[in-house]
C-alpha cells in the first residue's frame, strides 16, 4: 500500500510549557505532559532551543503565552500494514 494510504493513529496528551536552563545557563522551552498517553514520547523529552540572547524573563513570557493558548500536544504515527 502506498505510504499516503497507510492508516494513521493520533495520540494526544494535555501539556504545559516550562523554561529550563542548559548546563551553560541558556534558557530552553520544554513540553511537560500531564499524562503518559503518547507511547512515542515515553521516556523522552520534547523541547525547543531558543534563540541566543533571549533573556530568561522573555523565555518565561513565551512559556506563559503558550500555556494560555495551547490545549494539548499530539503525535500522529503511521500504522504499517500487517500481512494477512
């Protein structure tokens, strides 16, 4: 079956955004899941490196804005055909 016709499954979890610091003190944005309902992200951290020079206060403002407007995160995985 062509990949465009493969079945897909979407998994979702409510989440929040938090600011953390790298070992050298640069802020980064991390997605924290409220439930462990996305197997593809189990034992993983999803985060975003922020542009150099961004102050911690600006990173926190960005996290706060995302927390106000983002409901959840999702992952859509393609389900391979199983031979009959």
